[in-house]
C-alpha cells in the first residue's frame, strides 16, 4: 500500500483531492484523483517554487480529472481554492498513470538521498498488489483522510539501478521481473522504447525537472524502478475506499490512523499512515482483496 497524489505538504502541492458522501452531489463518483506536483531540482535552490508549465505541458489550471472529466479548479476542496490559484500554471506529475497502468519511483530522491518507496518497489514480484492511497478532503468541510483510489496487479518490474553489460549483444541490460522469468535481464533500450510515452518519468517535463534533455534522460536514467500493471486487473477505482480515521493515540492526534478493524484484518501493527508505504503480507492479502471489492471495480475511461 503506497501513498500517492497531491497532499498538504508543500513539496506535494499543498492541496488535497476532493471526496464527498455518496449522493451528496450529482457526480457518479465519491472522489477525484489529483496528481502530485513535480519534484523540481531547482526548487531546492529557488525558494521552493513550483515548476510552471511550458508550451504543450499539462497544468493544473487547464486539466480535467480522470474520474469526473471536470477541471481541477471546479472540484478542488473549498479550503484549498486560494492555494490552487498559485498552482494554476504549475505542471504536475501524472504517476501512477491509470491509462497505461504504469508507476515509477526512484531509489534516490532529487536531493540524492535514499528513497524508501523506490527501494521497496524493487521488492515487488509479478502477481503482487500495488495499492494506491491518496489523502482526500471533503469538498466543503475539514474532514479528511486516506482513501484507496486504485491498485495494480503487478505484471512487470524493471529496476534500472541493477544493470549489466551483455558482451554477446553489446547492450546494456537491466534487472526485470516478469511472469515465469524471476531472474531475468531485459535489454534496457527495449524497455525504454516500450514505456517512454507511457510514464511521466520519461517525459519532456521530467527531463526539464532534472535540468536534462529528454534524450539525456532516456539514455542515462539509472535510478528508476518501473512497475507495469496487468490489464483488466489494474486501474482507478470507481469508488474511493476510506481506510483511516481521526483519533488520538499516545497523545498524538491524526486523521491518518488506519481504522482498527482494517489494521487488524491487514496485519498492520503500526497504524498511523502519514507517509510512505505499508506492506500487507500473507495470510492477510485475502482480506485486502475483500476490502478492494468495496471500490466497485475499475473506472475504464482514463
């Protein structure tokens, strides 16, 4: 289980996606997925400013959400309307990509420090579930929490940090996990060619965020772990599933404590889910599958 999308932290956009109670509005969904802002290399030496979109790049101000097909400006929670005005011309990182069923993360962050999410993703195997959770806020009130918005049944894992040179083909290979091939090295150029237009990690915007050209990024990226979800068994859920609640434990108040029955069903001992990820291991995965059914299946028109 992995946290994704925009949230109230400045580096993640400083906003949250919306949710509402079923039947509260005319929408056929109870939430909207709002992607995270780009981690911009220059932001750390430029007063933390966000990366403005250039010609041809998508921005929060001119983009619609996947679920409702309405502009983000129209459905962002009212509490964040003022903040959103500062993000209208800011470009965003669409990852996970629910159209092409890809998600990537790096083993080192933009500051050069180890990234726990990227390192943990390298441990995924085909058939595992990668469950995406986003911090959402009620459209009108201060109520907020963590919701499951989608998941992938893992089909492929490509680890660009684990590479070797193949003397027979004179090519660079990367470690891949593919069904029936647990210990396999793929031709790096073939993986890049297959996914270069299916993940934001290889986009012009991603290259610009790291002060590189796209050609440099495609040729030299060596820090990425890329996951592909299995068709028909991966996607954005029709209904978001709330998994946290507001409570106080050991004197600490938070909206992000996993609900006690869910924590018990999933075998999660540390219930607070502020950042990062949570592993759900056997024999609890069957309970996770049962919870995911509450999402009423996948939304297929991303």
